[in-house]
C-alpha cells in the first residue's frame, strides 16, 4: 500500500466547488435539458446530459467512498510536562479500488496548542486505490491535566470535490500532562528513627517495607518467608526489607478548602509543589507516597503507597495530573480506614490555609505520633483565630519556593 505524507489543504481552498451542486441549479439544468430535447438542440442536449451525468456519478461516488476507510490517531508520547512538544499523527487508509478525496480535522482541548503557531488544522489529499496518507500536527502542552485528542472528523468524497461524507473516527487518545516542576528551597523535615540509627546501618528491618526477595537462608525467622513468591518459584523465598530507620515521606493533598474558596490558581500551585517535592525526595533516596481526597479524572486510586522504584514517581505524577479540585471523600476517613502508615513515616500535609482544618489534621497526626509538616498557600488565616494554639511546623508556599 503506497503512502502519502503531510499533504495539506489550506482553509482558503475550501469553498463551494461548483454552483452545479446547488439543488435549484440542478432543477434548472433538468428543465433546460427537457427544452433542448423538445427543440432539437443537439449540442446543448449533449452538454447538459454530460453535466447531469457527472453530478449523478459524483453522488454515487460519495455513497461508495465511505466504505473501507480506516482512520487511526497516534501520539509519539502520551506523558509530558507543560511546555514540552508532542507529535499528533493521523493515518487514513483507502482499502478499496475506488479513489477518494479525503479531508481531516483533528479535535483537541485548548490546553494543547499547535507548536507551529498556525491556525488552520484541516488537511487533505486525494487517495488512490489501496493508498494511505499520514497527517501530522506538532502540539505543545500548556497546562496540567488529562486531555483527550479526538475523535477526528474525516470527510471523504469524489475526486471532483462535489460531494463528501462525514466519518467520525472512533480512535481517541489521552495526553497526560504532569504538573510543572519548580525549584524548591530546602527545609527541615522531622524524623522518627528507630533506635536513632540512620539509613542502611540500622540493625532493625521494617517488615512493612519490602523491596525484593531472595533465596531463604536457614536460621532466618519464618515471618520473613514470602509465601507467594515461594509458591510461584517452587522454592522458599524470603523478603528483603529496608532498615526501619529509612526515611519515608507521605504527601497528603487536602482539596476541601481549595474547593470551598474556588482557589484554582492556588490549587495548581500546591500540586506543582507536591510533584516537585516527590521528585526531589526520590532523588535523595527517600521513599515517598501520596494520598488525596480529591477526584481523579478517569478514575484510579487516590492513594499511592510509600515506596521506591522506577515506577513510583511516574505513578505519583500521573495521579497529580489527574487530580481535580472537587472533593471525593472525607480525608479523615480516608486516612483512618484506607491508609496504613509504616513506622517512621513523616507526613507532609498540603492544604489551602492554616485554619481549623489544618490544625485538626496536625492534631490527628500528633495523636498518632507521626511527625508532620504542613505547607499552605495562605498562611494569614491563622492570624484570624487568636484563641487557637500556635501551630509550629507550618510553612507557606512562598517559604519553600525558590
């Protein structure tokens, strides 16, 4: 199957191909043909007969043109950061003997813009028998979120361009735009180390934090046996656990006050802070997780368990990309019934302000003896409550943004 690539038709080329396709003109042509036949005007009769035959053939051509037309939309990558470019490609195949004229217009959200700064999106070409064409549009991601591209609108018809059929492409793809990574100033995180021995030198292993398996060594306690891995490999395997003193950070994003105050810009800022913190912590060798009470575009789990590995940060960034400002569940219920915090976990609580909800969450984690730092967008609300005890470990976004 032969291929055509990057054939374009500009917007100004799309105009009425001929006045003959207007129904009133066709009726007049039929009347003139009848008059020419009555009066014996052979030349005019032949001309009108040819014109009407072409129009009739073009209509039949249009009905047959939509058969065996395939349209696929692909992207060179589906996960990007704001400001990065991606390439949208649509392949149109004509899998029949009848040639057609094809025009295609992609559809995508305003959060994706053309990288070549051209306003015209419509492209087209003629496809002969068993021929295909590939149309490409360079795009730039503008802001965080999950943005759908497609389905594209495809028009196919006769090669004269008189008539065309609209075909709605069934293929659509989603682009996941991660939150923008911003520079952050270092700040102190409280820790709760077991026996005060840091890092890999700790003699105590944490059975909750398992990062691998190995052959079972005789003399090891039976509680370290990994029964599922042993059954899969038909030989005893034991868990390899990280030292209990390894730093573990849980990022918690509370969307309630953002939604109540309709603080969309501040919400985007706190999501960027969370994504940047996760990347920085992972780079420093710290296990990190995420929990939120907000809705996720397209569904998915709102809890990413604390861990490390090549897939951990992409999972967190994708969850942040899908996160919306609308609350889905009660945060306290989420933390109490659906989340288990390993010993030694430090909590970073991200919220809109340092008001009553922030104070309640700090008290919630203080009761469970979990070191906590709160990062808020608006720190002025704490001043409005003079009877509230002063809260330490509360930082504003301005304090940590570089």
